[in-house]
């Protein structure tokens, strides 16, 4: 049985140099008073923001029961998320979509939080492009007052969140739920999402399926939300006839990586385990990237978009691993090169969240393994790997939610713990500046 991806060269085990931790078992560094002026973090680089931002920044102290869906708009400091907190003091008690401008908070000392939705039912899991000028998310609210019911996908282009302008378009109006919107980072014109509905009428088997939408074609057409067979479902494509999950889209919107258990690529490798695939819409190809004896999950494109990071229970690199590890697969030329990035023996490493630049492999991740020594095996911690500076532990013995969004030196996560020593014990959204840990 094959244990490595098709066409993959097994890389040598990567043991990072310069490993060290600036955390101890008693908690993180507490944020200092760092509200000095900082240059605006733009798409090209982080300017001086990483030198002036505090180590830990708590976005708000408003009570919340749900905080999540964190995602940075590509190559910017603009962070989108959802929460049921009343962040603006307008009486909100429903999960809504919000925008946070990190540079505005650090540079000008403003709250810099903006509310995008005001529905009577939850709106969740936002995605954004072009500094938040294009957004997409799913919502159970009837946001356009057109009788929409159930969890549906919405999108908006030409968003001006500082002025409250969010010109929404309804993407789906199906009987079954749709969720998990993603946007290509280059222009935000390609939308990828999951759905339980057979939106194209292909007769797909029951289960989750992934779709790709050209937002320009949707906006130009007469479709008021998929499915719209009478209008030809303009701009809508089905990723795979077989059920598929956990998609991620590349910068241009041409490639989608995803997880499936069926023989999506026609390789014959079907062993009951979840495997990772990539579909290239421009080339019209589907490739199977893993054929492990156990599940592989959560593939995400690196910030260079030349490779993917993912987690796997399988011993893909033949190192004898019996725990969940994080792997990097370089997709620039076949045979693709696989590198095992973590080597925990007393816990699992999961959920890679890339935050590198074009020329650097860098990512945050969760691990219950004591990767640096001196920690507590079995305790979930947030780590960052940097291919130049090595590995650091960001949190230790604090509770953090499973979702992490990375951008440059910054990571956003939810936690009920008191990172700032201000008595917090409720779910809040934090941004950590990993620059301070090296």
C-alpha cells in the first residue's frame, strides 16, 4: 500500500534550527503599552507595524458567547470575524460579521471595529479580498428581504466598510444549506463554497459538495441565487461529482485543494481514508496528492501559492510517526516534494495557518505535543514555524479556539483566558504579534 503522495519525493525530516520558546508554563508575556505611531501595514509588507503593535491585543471586552471565523484579507492588516458580542453598543445579540483594522488601532488608537451585517439570524465565516472591499460569508438571515431561508451564501463587491456600504448579492437560494465561503486573494472575483444542495442539477450523491463561482458572471446575469437552471446557472461550476470537503483556493482562483474519500482522480487509491486532491480549473485536471493509510486533512495554500500545508494521521514521509503531523508539499514541479514539518511523539500537530510572504515558509499551528521541551504534553499550544528563525511556542496552558488566522507576524484567535491581566474570563478575540517572540 502506498503511504506517500502520488509522484512525491519524500523530503528529509526537517528539524528546525534555533528552536526556543519565550513562554513559560505560568503564562504569556503581557502586552506592554505599545500604542505609538506605526506605519500602515499594506499588501507589500508589514512596514513598522510589527515593531509597534503590542504582543497581545484584545479587540474588545464586550461579553460574547461565540467568537470565530477569523480571516485576514490577503496581504493586509484587515481582519474579518463573526461574534454575537455587542461590539458597537447598538444592542446586538446575534452573531454578525465584523471588520477590524489592526493598523488603525495601533496607529491611531481607535477601536477600528466595523459591523457589516445586522440580520435577525446568524451570519458566519467571512472571507475577504482587496483589503475587505470584496467579502463573502454565509447567513441564515434574510438579509435582502427577499424571503430567503436557511443557511445561504452572500457576497458583496465594492464594500466601503468605514461608511457602512455593503452592496450584497445573494449567491445561493437552495433548500439545503451552503457555507464556508472563500475568495481568491488576487481580485476576489472567484468564490468557492460548500453545499449540501445539488446546485447544478448533476444528480450528485448526498453529502457535502464544493462549488466554484465567477462572481462577475453572477452579477451580470439574471440569476437571483443558485440554483437558477432557467438562466443556465451562470458562472457556477461543480468541483467534483463525489462528495468533497475542506476546500482552499489559490491566489488567482484557478486551483482548489480539497479532501475526499472517493476515487476523485481515477487513481484507484481508495482505502477508506480521507485523501487530499487538487483541481486545476484552468488546465482541466484533478490530481491526487496523498494516498496514506490514515486521514489527511485541512489543506491550505502557502502564501507563495507554490505549495500546500496540511495535517495527516498517516506516516507519509516514512519517519515512523504514529501521531498527527503537519506536512508541506511543494507543487512547483513534479515529482512533488513532501516535507514533514513536525515530529511530535507525545501529542498531535494540526491546523496549519500560513502567514509567510512569497519567499518565506511560515505558519502557525496547534499542537498538543511538547515540541520544544519544558511544556506539558497533552496541553494544546499555539506554535509558529519560520523557515529562517525556527520554531517558537506562542501560548502555553491557555485555552484557545481551534480557528487561527495568520498574516505576516500576526495571528488572530479566540480565547476565554486572561492574556492581558485584565480579569477576562469570557470568549474574546485576540491578535498576537509573533515578532516579539524571536
